[in-house]
């Protein structure tokens, strides 16, 4: 007896015996290691030892067929270890078909939005070759792509060992959640097939990405689910263009946030389509966010130092980074994965109450009380260069706040957001930093209403300081007062900004 009282065994692992052959004498097979690792992680998440059954013997006779007929009706969950050998195995197909047929008669294949079949992909197999019962289910990929070649993940030490253990924990957590639901609801009851899982925190569309960013996507998905959010897509996207568009639109219509991870590879192009799956999802999310008044937001993330491997991907990345239409309604980030997680957390955090007109109730001062706060934003490499500007503003009676440069990314980001919330005016110092850095800071100004700020800025300016270069000379914007001074600081350079603050005060 295992964890679920209505079943003799909690889990049956269905696999082709070729996939459990050890490479070297004395080693354990891949399925042996997977079985033990899963059992131990499940015991952690369940607080009890599960009962996992599989056939360790190399048999193909009628005795084994009789054993299957007897055993499968007594199993709650099936794990299929997908591989070319599995696809070619008559026994594996029989196990799948038998479990599917019996599960349909004993509560259903799907319980709410969870399937009783788990697809573990040991090695890459194209979706069109998956058994029909598995084609509509999200898989757990135990392989990675190395220069367009699939490599199996291994529990042994190595650069990808941690990915193996993360996948094991993903499978274990999802199975544990399903088993706990089955036990709570009474898995043998007649109405089990219609029960729904508790409402998630938020519904998030985490776009499918190219293989080079699969580990990062899995990492984000895992953390979102751990926080109680529901993540779409919950099954593989269709590989036909029009069908994919319909599916993605359906997911986006019910989502609060879409997240798009853009990698070095262009990705798969579906049938009857002229763009990759990654491009199509981004375009559909942009369509969803146009004229948005219902709280939908999207994040586009590019890894630091991203170098596209194909011309069409290079064009797509440039389009996302520099085209205003592509960025409409989106936050485009080129940061570390940890800073992306911080952004996501900010987006999903409940918004604070709006600032009252008189400033009561939230700790903000009234508009005419105390010195005006100026947030002087600069990159760390320009910290010394802004000293004359900072000193002059302070001498003019302003309270000057500089960015926080010490601490972890979450602390720095939170301090930056708080400074944007409480300041009266902003100056962005554009010195040794890149135009990409400047664009990021301007987008932060666009996002502050979402952080809960309703008090308008008295003024916002971009102070373009040395070194002089063609990019700075050509730079134009209508989002802020543009002040150019490529020489030493002079009070005249910042005076238009101070006058704008005084006009706004009056």
C-alpha cells in the first residue's frame, strides 16, 4: 500500500528496457537512477514514502501480459519515459493504451487541469511521433541541446547535473500536488474527474522559447508555480500556424502577464507560418496589450551579452530593442536572470493604494511641505562625474537622492523603485553608460504608475554629459527635457530643469 489508499501502487513507470542499459559495467541504468531519485524527492514533498512499480525484468511473454492486466488497474499515475525505443516498443504502447482506457473508466485521465500521465522525455523525439495519448501533454525534458544535438541529462557531476536534479524535483512536486489532491478529494469517488484545483494566485503566460533558454524558462516556471501562480501553456503548442495562434490567443485572454525569453536561436517555424514560435507568441502578446486597460502586462527578456546566431534572429532582437512599436506596452529587459525574477515579482505584487491628493494615509508629504526631492540617476561608473551636479542641486535647496550601488540585485531594485515613488523630479545622467542603459531608465519612468504613484513629476530631464560621441549628439526624445553639456559642469547647464520645477510649483 502506498500514499493513496484507493490504489495498490501510486505510480507505474513505463519504459523501454533499452533505456535502462548501463553504458559501463557496474553502473546503474538511466531508469534505475531516475526511479530512485524520484522516490526520494517524492518522499520529501509528500512526507511519506510513495509506492512506485515498474518491471525490472526483460520479458515479453504472456505471463508478463497477464501481470500488466492485473497491475495497471491498481495504479494511480503513469510515467512514460519517452525515447525512440519507447516509440518502437509494442509493450510500451500497450501499457499506455491500457492505462488510458482503464483511467477513463476510473476517474478520468485528467483531474481538473492535471493529467494522470506524466511524460518524461529522456531524449528528443519530435512531437508528431509521440503516442496520441501524450501529444497534448507537457513534457519534462531530461535532455539539452548542444549545437543542435540532443544530449541526455545525467545525475553524475558535470555542467548539466544541476539541471537533471531540477527536472527530477519538477516531476516530484507536480506528482506530489496531484497525489495530495487525489487523497484530499477521495480518488476513488465517482466525481473525481470533475473536481477543479484551487484558484491560483495569478495566471501567467510564460512563452515557449528556443532550446538555448529552456533551463531559464524551467527555472522561472518552477518559481512561479511554487508561489501559487498558474502557468500557461499547460500543454504543447500546436505545430500548425493558425492552430498555434488560436491556442496562444486563448491563453493570453485569461492571463495577467506574459513573459518572453529571447535567446540566440531563431527557433522552430510551424507549418503554414512564416515566423518562429517565439516571434508569433511575442506578436500575439503585443496585439493583446494594444489599448490595454485591463491590467495586462508583458515582459521581454534578453540575456546579458546576447549574440544572435542567425541573421533573422539578429533582426528580431534589434526590432525588440529599438523599435518603439515593438516595445509598446512591454518592459524590455537585458539583465541577469535574477533581475528578471525581481521584475516579475514586482509585476505580480499587489499594488499599493493610490497616493491621496493631500498626501494623507500613505506617509507621503503634502505637495507644499519640505524640500523638493530630486532623484539623480546615474550609472556606477559616473558616480564621481555627477558630484558637481549633485552639489549644485543641493546648494539650491533640493534634497538629492543618488542610486544605491551596494547590496544584492533585489535590494538595489527595490531602492530604485522607492526613490521613483517619493521623488518630486528626476535627472538621468547620461555619461559613460550605453544608450541601452538610458532606455531602461526611461522605461522605469513609464512604469512608475504601476508601482502606485499618482502624483505627477514636477520635471524630468536627461543630462547628457561627457564623453561626447555621435550617438549622444543624435539622441532625441520628447519624454524628458534634454540638456547637453559635454564639457565641465556649469550651473547654466541645469538651470532649465530648475526653472521647470519652479514653474510646476507655481
